[in-house]
C-alpha cells in the first residue's frame, strides 16, 4: 500500500480524501494557493506545499506546479478529487510518465470519456442509449443557431470539456441559442481552457439520474445503484438522493448494466459515474461519464456502506474489488443538500466574506435512529473566496425510509448555523417541505417551475406557524422572567410576568394564554387548542431546540425589538410577542418603506465586470443585456428590468465591484 498520497485539490473534497487516507494509515500532502494558506485541508494534511497565486489557472490547474510538489514530498500517488485536474488526461499521463500512481482511471479512458462528443460516439457503439444531437465542432453563433433549429428547440448547449454546470445553457429560441453559445464558450474557456461546444436535444420532463460504477484492474466492474440529482439550478446540482424515488428494479438493472458496459468498453478502472437523463416513461439516455469521484458520492456510501475513496485507493494499488454485484444491496435512503455561498434572496448570486459563525449539526447517529454527515472544507472565522466554486459543505442524512431521511434533513438544516455570508440553507430547507418534492414527483425543471420569480422565503403552513407561535410565547416568558429579575425593585419584589400575550408572525395574530410549570409551558390559543412546549433554551442562545407536543422543532434565534427573528424550514420570520395593549398600539405605527433603487443597475454580487454593453444615451428595452459580471467561475449577464434610457455608466470592464455598487443609472 502507498505510504504517502498527494491530494491535487482543495476544500471539502481534499478534507474528505484525507479522512479515508488517515483511516488506512496513509500520510497525506495538501497543496494550497495564496487564498488557501489558512484553509482547513492544509491543517488536516500531514504536509502542505504552496503552489501559487489565488486564481486556479495559476495554481491548482498548473500541472508543472503539482508535479513539483510531488517531487518535493516524495508522494507515491495522487488523488485528484473532482474538478481542477481530475479529468485532465495530460495530468494523468504526466503522472504515469513520472512513475506516480494516479488514483483514478487510465489516461486513455479519461480522454475517451472526458470529451462529451467522443464519449457519445463510444456510448452508441457500446449499445448505450443516447440523446439526439450534433456531435461535430461548432464554429460560431450563426452555426449554433442553424444546428439548434435543425434539432428543434429546446436544445442544450454544452461545453465539450465541461462539468459542474459550467459552460452549459438551455436555449428555447434563436436569440437564446446565440447568446447561450457565446456565454458557454466563454465559461468553457475560463474554466477548462477548452472552448469547444456541442448541442443536443433537451429532453422535456427530464430527471437526472446517474449510476455509480467501480471497476478494478482485474476485469471486475460493478454498479453501486443510482443517485437522483434532479433538483438543479442553472444545471448545478443542489439536492441529491439515493436511491431514486422514480426508478423500478428493471430500469435500475438496465441502466447499471449499460453503465458497466460503457466502462468496460474504454478499459475503465476506479470510481466513475455514468449520467443519464430519464423521461417520464423511464426511457433513459446517456449524457456523459464523469471519470472521477462525484460531489454527491456520500449518498451512495450511506446506502451501500462502501467507502468509495478507500476503494479508489485500493484499486489504484492493484487490489481486486472485495465484493460482487449481488453483494451490493440498497439499505435505506440518503439525502444530500449542498451548502452554497449563494444568496437565495438575491437570485442565488455568489456571496463572499468571513464566516462569522459556522456550526454544523453534530455528525453521527441521531435520537431517531438516522445518521447525519457533513463533508466540509471550512471553519468558523475562515474566508469564502471569490476564486473558487461556491460550495462550502455537503450536508447528508440517512434513514430507513425516504420520508424519514427528509425529516432528518429538515432538522439538520434548521440546526446548521451559518452567519457572515449569504447562503442557500433557507432554500434547501424550503425544498424539503415542498409537497411536490416530498411526493418524489420531480424533474430538472423543479426549481424553475416552483420558484419562477425566485426564492423569497418559505410560507409555513398553519400548524407549523401555531407551533412556532407557541414556542415564541414560551421563549418570551423565559426572557421576561429573566428581565424582571435583573430589573427587580429595591425591596426584591419582582414584577409579575403576565399570562396573556399576542404573537404576530407572517401577518397573523395569535392571542395566547400561557400556563407554566417546572417542566414547561402549556400555550392555549383563542380557538381553545393547546400546544405543550418544553425546551432548555435561555436568552442569548442562537439556537432553540424545542419540543412541541413531543415533536422536535429547531429554530435559529435572533433578538429584535419586541420579539425574535426566528429562522426554520426556509422561513425567516419576525415574530413579535406583545401584551394585548402593546399589540393594539403597534397597529397604529407607520411602516418604513425601503429606498427606491429602480433607476439603478446595481452589482448583485462581488465580482469582476467583464463587459459593459451599452453607452450613455442608449435606449434599452426590457430584457436587454446591459453588463456581464464574473464571480466564482460563473459568467452572469445582467439585463434591463424595464424600458429606459442610460443616464450614466459608473463602472467599466475590469472594475472589481462589491454588492450593490452602482454599475449604471437610468433617466
């Protein structure tokens, strides 16, 4: 077995590989850029080597710098993680030439499957079902429009060397095909150094389901069942689960066998993933093969009990697989929510800054018999950089059934404390509560269809609101008792805390009466219904773990005037708890309106302006492209919300802007 492995990656996946290597008794080497000098993966590894400036193009994807780090440390093998050089055949070939083992497939397999055009041709020859499309190289936007029209809209424009949603657009008409081609080409060049584009038919009512395969150097290949990855935004996976709620055993078997046939056709070894698009009739079509470990691999590990990183290392060491296909059963259900540094209230735009609070839920077995796992690469006080992918953690839960796994995820998300940056925890929490998601009736269009105007926060159902109202009333009583003790009179007589309160949240008033005892509080509502609340929460604690009628409720707590800011299940609530007299007076208060910014184009995220498309005096139409801002490896086109005339342009190409910096002003 190897004595030392270098991890040619960063963030949570580098930390993940270190954990398995440590368990196997293997020493690890981390590499890091200027921006990652204090990163978690650097402190976790046995050794660390600096490889250059913050941009990945000057550090993590420079093969010569990685090779020099290998020579310095004497690493015998390299695990590439995902992204960066993980699917770069030149890197794999350089390692082979240097006599260093690549913990992944052989370079010819990477070459064959890494190019989406070539891989589709090989898949067809191997008998794998494929999507109709144009596999040749496309010269320019005019040719892209012509090909798209021939295939028939909608079409998917994709980077040949792409992955992770980069360089990918859906076009529903000629204008979108023209714009999408150029944006995909730009993103592909920036992310992969390869701007080749191809176009294929976009399957309607699609589900994204992928098969995990594992092959050794002795001719053995197995599939570890499937993962459903249909909850996506801009082709970027957000929530994954294993198994899929849609597949039957016959379809699962057929997809698995085709995936293994494709792997064998290219002499594949190590872990890999064959991605399929599946329509409403369970017809499935090959999309691509990822010749690396997938981001969402933990859900497969949770339902199979197989450590995929360990198996990759053992395969690279020449060992045969320790199991056969019939040994791989599906045990329970697993969910994964990707925590992104993206603000869901600002159309999921990237957010950067310092993590002033980062407290993940406790990992391991839960009181209900489930499992919580959190793969992360950050820590409290650390910085989220604009230079890399915005994903900062992967929260996973396991339980015997899908409904139980969802419930475990709900509670884990509500327990997860993140402050200092915008993040998507509220959004994934809302998805877990969505009836359509709970039913399993999902497609890759789920987010676009269910949140067409973007995410503005979840609206909780009446019963959940009643539970929150009862909890807030009980918490307020605890706070009031503490306040009276602190401000008691000189003769030590404490002001009595009343029993009658009015709780206001989401525009609804709840008149309640509290009867407290040493074990908790019974909260009675105006309709006569009661809620029994127990908790050990004390004022100042940022997290409240409450039991309401024996059912757990977890809320993030902040103080506001006259009440609390409570966050749970995707909702961000201002909850006021007042005496009846205070509630009556509050209705007379005027509401402060936010400032009018409709005449400004504001920068929606920290980023670099790459293009200004209009000039002072230009008349713009609704939907017209105005500027392009690049952040976290994604190109964002900012468009006019309404018709107007440009009065002033405040930024230029090359400008580095903060959130809400003015780009241009309109008359």
